[in-house]
C-alpha cells in the first residue's frame, strides 16, 4: 500500500509538471527607447509587429538619443533609438554598438503660421539661434522680438542642428529649452514670435516650416539630399542583433516597415 501511494504521488507530480509546462506562454520582450524623433516610427512599427508576432511584446519610450544610446549600451534597452550618428567618444566607450539606419529625416525650421517670413538662409538661421539677430524686422518680418526655442542637452535633433547649422557656435543663452519635438512644436504653435526646429514627421498645420536656402523640407528634398538639414535615423543594437530583436529590425527594413516610416511623415530608405 505504501509503495502504491508513493507511485501515485510521483505520477501526479510528473503530470502536474507536464500540464504546467504546456500552459506556460513563452513571451519575449523587446525594450526600445531613446530619440523622440524615432519614437512615433518605433511605436507604429511595434504595434504592427506584435500583430504578426503575438508571442513578442515590444515596449517603446522616449528620452532622447543620448538616453537611447546609453540605455542600449548598458542593457536597459534592447534597441536604442537615435536621430544622430554615434559620437567618436561613444564609439570608443561602447565599441560593440551597431547603428542600423531605418529612415531619412529633415530638421524643419518652424515658426508660427501667422509669421510673414517663409524663407531664411542657413546663415540667417545660425545668427538667429546664436542671438545675433533678435528682431524679425532684421530678416524682412515685423518689428517683433524673436523667441528662440531649442531642444535640451542629449537630444539627437539638437546635436544634428548644432553640427549642420551652428557649426561650433553656441545657441543664445536666452533660448527656451524643450524636452521633445512635440514640446518644441507646441511652444512655437502658441507663440507668434517663436522659432524652433523639429523632425519632419512632426510638422503639421499648427506651425509653418520655412524654406532654407530656397529649399522646402519635404520627403523628396530630404531623401534626395537637397534640403541642407537632412539626416538619417537609427536603431542601435549592442552587437549583432539576434532572435526577436533581429526579427524586429528585419521587419523595420521590410517593405511593410518602410511604409510605416512614410506613414509617420518620414522618408523611407532608398
């Protein structure tokens, strides 16, 4: 009787273990974070990807390119979003980081829709953001003070703007700093005297994008390189991507993924 009882307990245990394993769901998670420019692309792609792969959960957050690069390097993120290239010091500190270009973007210089100015030269933009031109009348506008709006430290959009426009010159200390593309757009949209810069995918009727050196920021001019403040957008991995992360990046670069890039207002890779 004792042997029979022990045998029943063993069988029950084994069956319980099998049942438990059969009902467990193997859910994988991909954590993405960083650039607020890339964020809407990553979010839309994540939603489409999870429909195709219900066993994989993809989370997306912002924080800026600097945070995305640091996060993927230190293991907080599986993918770090960045709207700029890796800096030399980042390459040296994190030599195993690999950037994967996923789209092209233009940094649009935007003003309030009521502003009569429709075009500036790259040099005028530089002087405005440096605080050398402080009144709209100096560039053909009304006699009103210019309110400069920029991104915060760590922003990939700010890094690219400073590299392509400021070329080593500091932005005015009177500039208003904002933590995201959306925050810059909202500030410019509610201030008739403001000027700021945002990714092309954020441009809508609430702001007016200026022509720079005679070229409007559009998908065609960004993709063709005519617009002077264009850039690539990246998803960065630590080492070569594997497993679910590799699947997501392959989806991002597929025809469906590149269509999402275009739907979000950015430029697909050629």
